[in-house]
């Protein structure tokens, strides 16, 4: 799945729905969230990703997050999520 632009309190709901649908789909062992075109992400969107990771982990499935924007990557780093999530560029 792909997201673009800013993911914040105002825009997170469609993102949450998209991620939840992917997590609830039993067909994929890996869910890939493509954030390479996201320029800003806040704690509400980070929470969506952490909840998805936790749910997938209990199902023996995997979440991969792709990002390349320096500010987004920096936020993952300072929150410690680079240690929890599989983050790729």
C-alpha cells in the first residue's frame, strides 16, 4: 500500500483504514507500507504502524515500512521505531 503527502491527525483516518484492511487480510505473510512519498508523519500515524506491527507479529506475519524522506526517517529514529519496525528505503 502507498501513502503520500502528510500523515497527521487530520489525514490519518484513510491511512488507518488502508493499513487495517491489509492487516485483516489473511492472504499476505508480509504487509508493506510504502511511505516514500510521505513528507511528514505524526504520532497518530506512527501509532497506526505500531498497532499493525503488533497485530501482525501475533499472527506470525511481518510489517515492512519503506521511507526515504529524511525528516520521516529521522522521526522513526528518534522515537526508537527503527529498532521495532523493519524500515527500508
